[in-house]
């Protein structure tokens, strides 16, 4: 199985949904999209074996993949939606409060640049309730960055995404869902996977503040995202429009039954 299929515990979540052992998911016969993007669903630079299928979240992504020369794309919906379906009986247990804020982050190959202190000032001036800052592992391990956010509010990290099947936090999505269900709003300085997840999990979304940038980033793509999804940008987007968009981008209408998903992924019945 390609190691990216384990990112954020995706293979484990899907195995549990299918009634299989989530601690030992079978091999996925192909490549699973692991985050929202505006290309073919796979991460930039992902080695791709010709002739292998890819499993993407939405029909829109499938069409983009086809146009980029990857016709063997099947829409499955995002693993996060399968987790929501699996835990539908564990809905909100208390009143939501405040905002969970996801600052734009870097990763192993690119660091993010920007003024975190200025961003924090804008956040605290905009949000009316308590703020939880969720840092990606990359920034959470940076003592200077983490301290800046700890001075302004509660700081959490959902865990390590994993790399080459090492140190993967298989409960990453479970932790994220639990945090989202505690908050009334979800916000970031970039439209991202976390904003889509929070919106479908019942949070009111917001995207505002200095978008920062990655080293060597393709800035026209970032500008295109702001133009193409205006309904998710701003300090107070219309929640109904935002939710409809988030559901479409995550492939809500394409979720499979456990038996169907096992067949799609090449898993035993």
C-alpha cells in the first residue's frame, strides 16, 4: 500500500467503517486522496505507477484528474465523511463555544512564512469567544511559534500525519472531529481541508487574515482558490451556502456502503 494511504489514519478509518480491523487495514489497491486540493487529488510529487487507480473525494476532482491524464479515478468521498457516518450516534454532547482556528501550515518539504503575532492580533480582534489554536505538527514542534499562540489562547495539535507508515496517529481524524464538535466556529487564513471538515461537522466557517505563504509556492493557485470559492471566505460567510460547498467538495453524494467500499478498494468481503 502506498504510505500516503495511511496519512491521518485514513486507511484505519475506512477499515473500521467496512467492519474490518482498523488496527490492521488491508492493502488499498491504488492511491487514496489524503487532503483537499485543486488538482488531481494526489499530493504534489507523489510517485504514481501508471495503470493504478486513484480514489478521489469528489466528482469535480475526478474530472480534473481525467483532464490531467489520470483516467482511472473513482469517487469514494472523503474518509472524514465515513467517520462522521460511523459516529453519527455520538453527536454533540454539550453546547458549542468559541472558535477553533487553524493557522496555515508548512510540512516536511516547505516551511510557511508570515507574521504570526500580527495574525494573532487580528484573530483576537475578530473572534468574540474563546479561541483554540490548532497547530499542525510542523509548527507545534517549533517552540517559538507555539509559545506565541499559547500566549493568546488554548493550543492543541491533532497529532502527526505520519510518513512512510511511521509514527502515524491513527486517531488523528477522531481527535479532530471531537475538537470541532466543541466549537461554534472554525476558521483559518487559508481555505483548507480543516475548514471543509469543520463546516460539515456543524461549525460556522470563516477564512480571513494574512494568508502567509510557503517557500516556492505557486501563488496563482492560491489566488484562484480565493476567487473560485468566495462563499467560504470572509469573517462571516453564509453557513448554508458554505455547507453545501463543503459537502460537494468532500463527496457527500458519493459515499459507498461498507460492502461497496470493500469492493472498490479491493478488500475482502
